[in-house]
């Protein structure tokens, strides 16, 4: 199975803020329960590790209470 780039998950949040449960459900629907993700610097991440990475790197930020949204200023452009 090939890994999915984190940009695919970030793009899901670009126009549609979601809470953690909603993003997990959307990722599972789109990519499957066993999906693995990669970024420019990390590989082999499950959804838990990916979400932690995105939050830590401020690539997603919380808005409107528990909703997360893409922080476009922190997204690399490749």
C-alpha cells in the first residue's frame, strides 16, 4: 500500500473546518482505516500520529470551539 501525502488531509480542511471526530471519519471514508501518511520529513504515520504532527507544526489550528482548519501560511507549496 502506498502512503498518502498529508496535503490530501490538509486539503480536506481548507474549506471545511471539522472537529477531530469529523476529520477522523472523513479520513477513514476517503483513505481507509489502515491508511498510512507521509510528509516531506516523516513517513509511515497513522492518523493519530499525523494529526499530532499537524497540530504540533501548526499546519492546522483550532477555530470556532473544537473545529480545526488549515493554516495555509504553514503549508509547504510543492
